[in-house]
């Protein structure tokens, strides 16, 4: 293994890295840092969690020798959570190098605040493709002094629909000098190869494979949960497994807060950890978790980076990770130091089941199916646990006071059976948590209650489905699972969004930019118009049928009149013949 003090980096960086608790460099760091420091373009192939941030971050900081007003280094990341993480890590690495300012820019945050930050000057910009493009169009971000550009998780950015944005950003870099281009990716699709050929010069390829794809010491399982019953199922499983320490992973900060509040409301001591928390708050939360005062820690993936607690006995994926690689890192929080661990994943609906299958395929992991207990099983388990507690109290909880009270009660002439029954009624409450699906048909008929939104951008603006998905995810922070069918028309687009997320999407996407076009968004009125038209057509059919009935009635009346006239005429003719 290579130690950091053996790499060509300054004593100031080494001091900061050692304070962070690192002595030995990971394989990707040991291979990439020297190549980048020598000025080569680098193509790094490595899975998430192998230390890529330090592999490109340390050389980026070493490149900065003095304060700069305009960026010398640009780092592009797929998500705002990763932007925050990278910026935080870079600040730690640069702790003892003065004058290095790092500006994170991403959607979902007021752009005016970012503009002020950029005006004050910064040496390193870390941002998402969409927000970087916004700043380029506003001319609040210039790259004429940029010497290095880094694409982190490039394949993920392409999957999210950022291909055109990335190419435009790379083309906006100085023509008179070729900035050193560093690209890190877990996979090597054709689109990555195209970027490499167009924007890199004789790149050095650094490829590191994950040392371990599965966690042998962890029993991994999943539970299918009725939609809307995940929190209830979580409470049941926490009661069933009764972990010493448990980590629960969610995909959003909002869910961390909501789930923490819900569990505490039901008497389960839980604390939340996410990127919006200050360092003092994070330290306090981790202290409560390590000490067991709050044995349940609920966290996002970004916030959970760097947590190293050996006696976590259970990991629960309340949400499936958006990046399949994160599954390995989540599961790896348990089963440490030779101990056995358990990892549980909760899924609801067909889509999440398909996502779970993809996780198993991509991570080469077998996750066994388990069934949630029935109401009868829960009742039986509660009854059994109560009996065990009572038997334990008989052996250890009897004292002089309790014996005297028992004798006083028996002196009242109460039958022993009635006395025991009364005491049980006072102390035993068989609470059964509802985890059964009351509407199995609805569970599989659709993934969520969808509301159709209308965006004023379409094919004529160069908009594709991936652009819309990427922009909504970046601006709102919601998962791709909350976005349904997308229909891109010529001058507008229709997007189905989970009804629970509609207000957030309307708020955050109003005035956002997709491919340079300012977005106007509203709930689509077409379904209302269609319903009104159907009502109008029904009314028309009603009027038409009424007119038809009137016409038929009139016709029958005329027929009767003609019939009467013909009868009278026949009688007159007959009378003439008789005469």
C-alpha cells in the first residue's frame, strides 16, 4: 500500500489528510494523483466508494498557488448532494492552504446567492451541469483562466440526460489552451468514449475494480410492503429485530426529518443526519448514536459518508438507493469487525421491485425475499413477549412491597384468576400495527396518484425526455421514481408527477431553465377540458335524442291522423256504393 506521504503532494495537504484519519492511499488515489500532478489527462474507471474525490481533489487543490478571482478548476457532478459532498471534502483537504475559495453551484438554491459568491471570486467551482449552464448564459461564470476540468461520475450524468449540457460546457472552455481534463466513471459506454476522444489528449487510463462486490458477513433480505404502509412496516421490523444500533437510509433530507419525527412519536428513539445540518449538530447526533442514547440513525447517503461505527447490527433501506453502487456502501455499515449483520430493504409496487432486481444484477448480490408477519402473527408475538416479561418479573421483580399488596388483594376475597386477569388488562395492550394491504388491486394498477403538468418547452427547443427528468431532479431533489410518463410535444411537454410532490415541483421549476429555455409550468388543463367536452357531448346527445323522440311522436301522430282520414274516406265510398 502507498502512504500519502509517499505521493508527490505538499506537506500542507498531507497534514490535512492525516488529520482526517487517512494514512494509506486507496489504489485509485495512488495511481491517479501522480498522473494528474504530472499534467496528464486522466480517464479513471472506478466504482463509487473507492476514494475518487481525493484522487482528483488533492491535485486540483495543489494546482492553486494563490487566490484567484476566476476559476482555475471546474468540477462537474451529477447531483447537488454530490456537489455538496465534493465541496466539503475539498475544504478539508485545503485546510492548511490559505486563500483557496470553493464555490458550489447547483439547482434548488437561489441563483442570486451563487452570483454574489462568484463575484467575490473563487479558485474552484463545483457544480451540476444545469446550473453551470445557467451561469454561463448569464455570464456570471467565465472559464478563460480555467486550467483543469473534472467530470465526476460521468456515466451517471449521461444517464440523467446531461450529455448536451456537458458538451456545451466543455466547448465553452478556452480555445487557446487545452485545459487538463480528468474524467471519472464507473462504466465505459460509447458516449463516454466519444467525450474522451473529443475533449481529452492522450489520456492515461487508470482502472480500479472494487475489491469486494458483496458483503459476506451480512444477511440481506427484502420485504414487499403495501403502498403507504412503509412506516408501519418499519416499526414492525424494528420491534422484530430489536437492533442494538440501526442505520436507516433515505434518499432525501425531507424524508429523513419526517421519518425521524414519526418514529419518535411512537416511542422509538431516532435521530436524523443530512447535509443541511451544521458540523456541531452532526457531531451531537453522532455522539447520541454511538453512545446508544438514540440507537436509530436515519441518514442520506451523502451525510452517512465517513461514518465508521463497528457495532451497527441492522441496516434498513427505507428507500432504494438511486445509485446502485450505494447499496454496497449502505450494507457495508453493518457486519464489521468480524460480526454478523443484517440488511433489510423495503419495496412498494412493481417499479421498485424492478429497481431491486437491477440492484441485485448490478451489484451481483443475492437479496432474499421475506414475508411481513400477519395480524395474527403480530398478536401472537405480542402475547408471547408479554408472558416472557411477566415470567421474568416473577423470578426477579418480586419484593416485599409487591408481596404485601398481593396479600391485601387476596384478603379481599378476589379469585386468583380474576385478580391476574385484572392486572393483565391494566398492563397488556396488544397494539397491532396495520401493515396489510386493503386494496391489492390499486397497489399494482399504478405506481402513484399522478398529476399531469404542462411545461412550455418541447422538441422545437431541443428538449428531450432526459433533459426534463434531469432538470426536475436537480431543481427539486425528488427521486426519479416520483416522475411518471413524459410526453414531449413540439412546443410543450406533459409530465406525470406524484401528487404528493406536485406543489414542490411547481414551486421549484417555475422560472428554472432547461437547455437555456426559461420554464413556465402549470397543472395541465386538458383533462378538465376533456371532461367538460364529454359533458357537453352528453348534453348534445340528450338534446338530439329528445328531438328524435319528438319527431317520432309527431310522425306517429301524423300516421294516426292519416289513418283516420283514410278510414273516413273508405266509409264514404262504401256508403255511395250501397246507395
